[in-house]
C-alpha cells in the first residue's frame, strides 16, 4: 500500500472537527490505493491546521460494525500477540496497529518481549541496531504518518527516530465501540524458553526462571496473578506457543493452577502447531491430554485455547515468517474494554479462529450446538472431541528413533483420551451429551486451504472451548 498522507495534529481539536473527519472518512469509501486527489479534497474542506486527517486509519471497506445478539453482546475480533520495533517486530507500532485497524479488528495487544511501550525510546534507522528494514521502514512510517507526527533528532550526526509509547498510538487509533488497545507484555524467559503473555498488565514483569519447565510456567503465570491481586486490575496470563523451540509438554502444562489459557494456534512459522514426526504432538492432542488430566485427575478447571498471530513481519517486509492475520479470537462481551475482554477470556466466552467464523455456539446443558457463518463454495467438517469417564489414564514415554525415552516430549496416552465423539459435514451440528464426558469441545475444519498460512496446505479452522455436561452456554451472533 502506498498512502502518501499528511497528518496535522493540533491542540485545538474540537468535537465538531472530529465528527467531520469521521463522517468524511466514513463516506469517502477509501480504497487501498487511494491517491492524492482524495487527500486534496479532504484538505479543501476547511482550515487544515485545525483538522486531524485520520485517513491513515481508513478500513478500506473491510469493516462492518458488529450487530449485538439478543442479549446485547457483541463478538469482538482481536489479536492478543503482536510485536513491533519495541522488541523484534519490524515496524513502528503505528504501522503495526494500522494493519489491524484496516483489517477490521476491534482490539489489539502489542506484546513486546520483556518491555512495555512506555517512556522515551529512540532508534537509529540507519544504524546496526536497526537491521529490520532500516531506512525503508522509517520512510514508510514517515510517509504514512507525516512529518508532524514522526519525531526525529540527530545524535552525533546520526538520525534517530522516537518509538512512540502505547499511550500515543492509542490516541491515534482508539474509538469507543470500534477499536481498543490492551497493555501487554510477552514475558520471555530464556533458560527454558517459556513465553507468557500478560494481557492488560499494569507494571512490567521480569521473567522468572524455575528449575523445571513446569515450575517456570507456574512462576510466570503466578507473577501476573499476583499483580492482578495487588492492583485490582483485570489481567490474565496465557502460555504462548507450547510447540516453539523445545516444546512444552502436556505434563508440564496440566498441573499449573493459573494456566487457564494457551495458544492452540500461533501464526509464526517457527511454531509446530500441528507437531512433527519427532514426537512433538500436535496441539489439539496436547490440549486433550491437558483437559483430561485437569478435569479427570487433578481437580483443576479447564484450559481454553487461543489463536494469535505473533506477528513480527508486516506486509511491507520481505519475510513471511510471522505475518499478521493468521490467527485471532472472537470474544463475546457487551463492552469493548480491556476489562470486559479479559473477563470474557477467563470465562471461556470466545473462540479461536484461523479463518472460520461462527454464527452460534450454544449449550443447554444436554446439547452442544454450533453453527458456522458459512461462506459460499466452502464446506465444513464439525468435530466434537472429548474424553469419557473411565478412560485409561496410563502413559509411556515417547521413545525417539535412537531408542531414547524423551522427557522433553509429551507422553503417549491411550486412544481413550480426546476421542472424536461425533463428526459431520455441513455448516451446523449438534452433539447430545451422554453425561459421562469429562468435557466436549468442538472444532470446525474448512475445505478451504489457508492463503496466509503458517504451514503450507493448512486449512482454515475454528476451535471452540470445552464445555462440561450440564454446563449452560449461549453465544449467538
Ligand atoms: Zn514467544
Ligand atoms: Zn511473540
């Protein structure tokens, strides 16, 4: 996208001007490749020094305001895991945020590694510490957001650009009921390579290391919950990409009390969401083992599954390793605020998607009903998965090709765990609880291969949260 835009920020933004700008922007139907003449038209309307040109946040016709369901709830679309130049992402936070805004998202958490986007920070586009795109990234930023917005200085003759804090990025993009940003940190522990996102965090958390993987997950989850308690602010940790680097096993995850959310799908190509042939299990399998152990043996509540981008490389970059738009959540809540999003996540009031959108998710306690929002020419398989009471809990270690029993792999369990209880084709399906299920979760698999894939040949999917027999649940679009 080439959008040579001028942004004029003034201290005298009256409500009138804001409204004017929004109306003009809503009606103009900006295309992705809108040209100078439209911007000129904008500028002709009045005293330009009093207006903010918000056309950088044009959604290019990709946005349809959500409709509330009959109870007044909306299904907000969001991504909880993204990177910017504040850590190892390759774009300025405004450019990263613009991508999500333009693609119709409602909320976004910029979750940089071990840092919150606050205070003064300067980067050198031409310097060695700025290898991700260099001057081109800077020029694109300047072109999109304008000379008045971009802050630069010279230090020892070198150009430096200020990385804007989240508070300033917010001021550009946030609008009530349309787009909200959530404070976040990817707590990044290096010894065991455990990454935990802290959604709606208030104060930076230093990563904690334990003796084992399980202990390390627990320490970092607990750190977030301690801050939540101290501050009274709704925040939640989630375990990132269990199948990144040295994979986290189901046995590491299951006993961690505060582990309530994990990434069932992460768009980064370095993550083996679907496992490999060296004993790393696909995350669907890991999820079923974790759910079975928690509900069947440990007396712990279920863990819910998120889909996220973990975007590092935006559309202007050469790398396709971690592009945005691969995984997201649809969260059901009345209000679009970080607190309401967090509470809905905690209650399992959401689903994870890599392309499939839902119309309805429902249970009256005896029947779990799901309806896809179907797309033309696409077929859907709907699978209900669960474990029944009386399952065989035994397990053996995974033995690799050299005959070594691998502690760093999820163990091998019986086929009783995570069985397919029902599978049908069509855009809706209903499962009748038998009463002896520990949990039942649904997964929708589309016939359409994913264009913006993390692994070639993957199909678009949706992961719905586990429900227990007798549990009432209603989610209607
Ligand atoms: Zn990570
Ligand atoms: Zn990440």
